[in-house]
């Protein structure tokens, strides 16, 4: 609950001592901003999958075209990660969140005026550029507001927005489309995002500047600051690519995003075309795997935290082990999806598989804080995301081509399952220690 107390804080940073109201456990409330931003972000991304049947019927687009739109977004999003992470570290989460959310909301709203494939390609390009800072900004917010011991759980919570968004989107956006047409989907999301951007800019501050934080909580947040960065190498940006940890994180995240992109772009069409579900029915049914993934992803973050404390292992080693188990389990389950004939059982398999994928995503976003100096968390997270989405961009296009050529999504699921399992190799072999251990190499 939102509990407040009145206290006086000594003058700091030139501010006068004053009685003020503080919010207990404010950092967890602040985390809610990142969670909501992630939900809206992924509602925008998944909107194309909801509108896809109407775009195919009314505008004559093909499944390959829909896949191309997913690929254009992913490639643009991937390359935009590199400057986005650097900008977040330079400008901070507050300004970059505002610019990003406002920008992607405008790009989403523009989709409502599209009439040709190239209109949609252009608007998806803009969406990719403007959504790029979301993950790095969330990672930086977490590094600013949480000590390292709590970052795994905190990351799992804000990353669950990437599951709540696709879960909420199908029933809501399908209902809007049936009632008002596919264009209304994008107008609604655009307005929602603008409201969020303005609200975030008004209310968000860093811990040391936030008027509602207690001295006790600020001390807790900064209690691990000194030991967090002891010996951590602050590496020049270009020299980050000389470290195998970076390439391992990029390769591992590619394996994760490959299968994630297939679900984000094609799940409603898969349910309609291969499982015989109606458009209205798919709006509700497509939400189930993401709801399960959101809950299981948060559970996975809790497991990581508990396992780290119980095992006595360092945070990086514990994350790598949890991620490797999740990767193999997800890979096996994804390969089973097209082989399961019963729809209910297939949905259960799909939901558990996405739960393991969600656990991997949460661990991956928490991992930069274990690899580099806190001041470079957003940059490293963005580079990891670049690797994931640059390679994963091929998944929607290849899936669309295969579906058009064979009339089946089964080959795409099997390929995706194998790729997902290979994430275990990348994390266990290449991401073995922090960059602090390679300090000499970073000079």
C-alpha cells in the first residue's frame, strides 16, 4: 500500500531543509512506470498482428508482407539501440523515456492513415527508432533505483510488461477493430502513449532528487553503490565489442528474440489459420500465453533471486544457470507446439514455453549490471538488444515466406525451438565473468 510519513531531510544539493511527505518503498512504485511503459510499448508492437486479417482482406497484403513489417521494425529497432543506449546513459531515463514514448505514440497513430505497404513500412521504421530507448531506459532506471541484490526481481517485473502488453492487446484491440475498424486501434494507442509520456515527465525523478523518497530508502538504494562498481571496468564504447561477454549476450538474446518475434507477429494468424479459431475468439485466446508468460517470468525472477542467495553463487553465475535451463526447456516445448493436436493442450504448452522465454528475457536485461560499471548499464543493454533484434528480425519474414509457401507454421516453430535452446550455449560458454576481470584488456 501507498504509505506516507512526514520527515525532514538535511539540505542537500542546494535544497533547503523542509518537512515533506515520503512514500514507503518508493522504488517499487517508481518501477511501475517502467512496467506501464513496457505494456504500452508492446501493445503498440503487437497491434500489427491484430490488424493483420483486415489488412490482408481490405488492402491485399500477404502474409509475407505482414512478416516484412515485423522485420522492418526489428531491424530498425536493432540499429537504433546503439545510439539509444548511449543517449540514455548521457541524458538519463527521465528525458529519454519522455522522448521515446511520445515518439512511438506518434508513429503508432500514423499507422491509421496507411493505405499501401510502403506507408506501413515507413511508419514501422519510425516505430522501431522511437521504441529503441525503452529497454535501455528501463535498465538504467533499475540501476538507479535498486541495489544489485534486488535488480533481478525488479527487472523481471518491468520486463513482464512485454508479456502483459501482448496479453492485454488482443481482447481490447480486437474489440476496438470489430466496433470501429482497424484504424481505430492505432489512434487509441497513440493517444494512450501521449498521456503516459507527459505524466512520466511530470512525476519522475532520480532517487537523490525525488521529493517523496525517505532517507532510509535512499540509504538502502546507495548501500551497495561502492561495492557494486569496485574494480568494474568502464570501457570505451567501441572497445565493448572487443569483449566476448558482449558477443555472448548478443548471441544469446538473438536466440530469445527469434522465437519471441514469431509469436508477436503471427500468433493471432496462427490460431485463425491453423487452429480454426475465429477472429473474435483469437482476440481472447492469443492473450493466454502472454498472461502465463508474465506470471511465469516474474516467478522466474523470484527464483533467480532465491537461487542466488541460497546457492551462495555470484549473481552472474546464478543467472547463467537459470537461463540455460530455461533455454533448453523452452526449446523442447516450442518444437512440440505444432505436434500437439488438441488446442487446449497446445495452448498450455505454448504458455509454459513463453514462460521460460520470459525468464530468459528478464535475466538477460538484468545481466548488464553484473557485467559492467553501473554508468554503462544502458549502453550494454542496448548492444545486447541490438544483437537480439538484428538477428531476430529475420524470424517474421522467414515465417511469412514459409507460411505462404507451405500453408503451415510448423517448420517455423521447430526452427525457433532449436534456436531458442542454443541460447544456453551462448550464455554458458561466452558470458563467464564480469568485465571487471578483464580490466587490463579495456585500457
